[in-house]
């Protein structure tokens, strides 16, 4: 059964992540919010420190790059074990919550993190893991005509028998860390006439001459994170860079690729929990400065409206946190968690966005100004309700799974 206390073995990780969040992320939050597209060089020092720490014992488990392999997978540290355990998914989640309490934009641009590593961990073979493991890998699924419906992608991958390479052509947009990462995991179809079964992922080196940076996006929030748009123009990759099987299997293939999300969605939910806890912590301080005490021993309706509002936000936040812990715990314990991962992401994305804006409201003009990070967090948090599947898409997935409908039956 799940134990809701922070596992003792992760206490050090959590406290180190909190230290990084305070000393490095918070200290540079506003600077890189203003200096959009400039590289946060302070993070290089951090990456070097992370490399030097042991897996699990330090902060090394604190990023998306370290999650396990699929809903039935435990990551490297959990192979062959079953039962009640907290593995790399839980470690990553707890670390991310703390780091995003510091700054989610900086977390997203931390060297060697990146959701592309989750895809590599989920599908790569031993040889590919040796080549690509530990590198900074971005994920390129979205296209101008394919966002929520990722099966609609049009980027093609044609096999060239003469050179034993795949030749990729198409356009990819909104690639987080696309400019700074070492690798981009690109989704492309081997045969557009065969639908989702023909969609495969390919690892493309960032310096591949066929991968052309078109532009960087200017954004509402997470401005420290670079968001890149690319054109793939006869982009040649060795056939060994295709992740998974090159066969077009009518059943199971695409579902396998989609299972990566079962690991990454709880992590994005965790990011939302971290940002919204930052909002709650700061708002509690501002309320205290204004003389409003929050009394947990009295019913909310008998307290000032601001205190009652705060208590209701906290209870929503706690519900989101518990759903998210469950989804990550299930991944570590080899339990299928697609339903719980989507529930967690839907709840956390909605609650965090709501909490951030309500905290700005409670703080009034102070909350809206640049003198406080509240206004930044309220901008940053919205992306967590959009990428890795929007709020609406998570609810659609939950409905399908509860009702036993296929994606064709419930759209
Ligand atoms: C800052 C940022 C970073 C990103 N990073 C990455 C990345 O690293 N890699 C990557 O591949 N993508 C990335 N994305 C893309 C992101 O995943 C997509 O924006 C998201 O999947 C939604 O796709 P869309 O923007 O095309 O919206 P659409 O799919 O066009 O949706 C528009 C609206 O319609 C709703 N909607 C769509 N279909 C349905 C439906 N069937 N039922 C109900 N409502 C529906 C959506 O929820 C949304 O509200 C990023 C986006 C942003 C903004």
C-alpha cells in the first residue's frame, strides 16, 4: 500500500533540491524572465554538481531525464523487483516539486534534463541507451497541423537503402529546449497511409545539418526555457537512431510510444504542484504581514474571507498532490497508470492555474507587480496545463478509460 510520507531515502534529495531552488533558481528567476532567450549560465555549474552525485542519494533523481521505463517499468534501479517500492519515478517527482517551487522555467532548461530522455528510456535498446543515455534530449512531436492529435503528424521518415539511413522531412514546433539540447527525439511516420501504427521516434543530433532552427518563441511564461521551431529538410539519421522496432505493427506500436506519457504526465503534474506551493507559501506570508492568521482549528466560515479562501486552495492543492504521488508510485510499482497519470495531470494543471491567479488576487496590486514573483508564477504555471496533453485532452483520456471507449469511439 502507498505510504504518503516522504520516503526516508529521498529526504536528502528533497532537501538538496530545495537548496538549489532557493539559492540558484529563485536567485535568478527574475533575471531570466526578463532576459528571454539568453542562456542561464548559472545552471552549468549546477549540472556539473549533479553529475558528481550518486543516483538516488543526491539530486540526480530530480529531473525528467531519470524516470523509469513505462508504466510497468521501474527505471534502472528497479529492474526485476516488484512489491511496494519508491523508485526513480517517485524520486524525480519529489525533486521536481521542490525545484519548481524555485522556478519552473529554469528547471525546464536545466542541462541534461528533458522529456526526450523519458522517451529514450522507455524504448531504446542497450546500444542506444549507451549512446544516448545521460545526454540532454528534447522531444519534438507537435507540428503546425498536429497538436493534441499527435497521431496526425505529417513529418515523414523514408528509408534510404543505399546509405542505411532514414531521411526526415517536415516541420516541428514548440520544442522545449530545442535550441540547447544535444539530441531531439523526433516523431515521424514511415508511411502516412498506414496511420498511427507507422509513427516512430528518431533520435536526431542537434547539430545535424538537416535540422534547421526556424525561430524561438516569445512566450507568456517560462521565458527562461527556450522553445524552438524547426524545419527538417532531408535530415539524414543512421538507421540505428530509430527507437523501438522499425516494423509497422498494426497493433500495439503507437500505444507503446504513448506509454511514455504515463511516466511524464505525473512529472508535469509535479511541476504544477511545485509552482502552486510557491504561490501558497508566499501568499501565506503576505497575509500574515497584513495581520490575517490562518487558523486550522476553526471552521473556515468563521474566519476572514481571505483565510477561508486560502484553506480551500490548500485542500484542492493537497488533492492534486495526492493524485500525483499515486500516479508516480504506481509507475514505480509496475501498475498500469494511464488513468491515474491523466487524472493527476488534469487536476494539478487546473488547480495550480487556479491557485496562482487566486493568490495574485488575494495579494491585490502587490501580487500583480514585478516586486513579487507571484505575477511571474501566475504566467509560468499555465503551460503545465497545456503541454504533455492539455486539460481537455486529459479529461478525454480519463473518460475513455472509465467508459471503456477507444479513441475512435470517443473523440
Ligand atoms: C511553451 C510550450 C512548450 C511546448 N513544448 C513541447 C515539446 O517539448 N514538445 C512537443 O512536441 N510539444 C510541445 N508543446 C506543444 C504542446 O504539447 C501543444 O501545444 C499541445 O499539445 C496542444 O496542441 P495545440 O497547441 O496544437 O492545440 P490544439 O490541439 O489545436 O488544441 C486547441 C484547444 O482545443 C482543445 N482540444 C483539442 N482537441 C480536443 C478534443 N478532442 N476534445 C476537447 N478539446 C480539444 C485543446 O485542449 C486546446 O484547448 C509545447 C507548447 C508550448 C506552448
